C-alpha cells in the first residue's frame, strides 16, 4: 500500500518525512526496520529472524488474549450502575493495558 502524499500539498518538502513518521507508528514497519538493521550487522542467521517474527506474533496474541480475559473478568465482577460509568471504566482499562504493554516492552528492550 502506498501513500500518495503529493496530494496533500505540504510545504518545505515534508511529505516524505510525514510518510516516515506514519510508518514508524506501525508495528510491522518497526519489525521490518529491526530485521533490516540486524541483517546489516551481519551477525545473525535466518533462524533467529524467523524466531523473532514468530515470537512477536505469538507473544502478542497470547498477551492480548490474556489482557482481554482479565478485563472481561473485571467487567463481569463489577456491577456498574450505568452504561456511562461502564464506558469510562472500559476506557480506563484500555489506557491501563496500554501503559502495561509499554512498560512490558521497555523491560524487554
């Protein structure tokens, strides 16, 4: 998929910078960048790259399922009074899970 940034008519030739910044927020782009950097170092085997991709996918799925199960358990155990409070609580769970994942990633790196 290509991004047609030329239609945005950005000043100072910032279109390619915008595409790079958008790509850096993408997990796949991050993973491909890491693979390219590892290959450029020349200190790796194809098996370690395959394991890294496999681990990223499998661990991501497992952690996501675990967080979803815990969140669902919490929502079922709490008897929230109105739907508005439930919506706020779900947003708080999402933010809390995001912070948990960021802290988990920073520990792994």
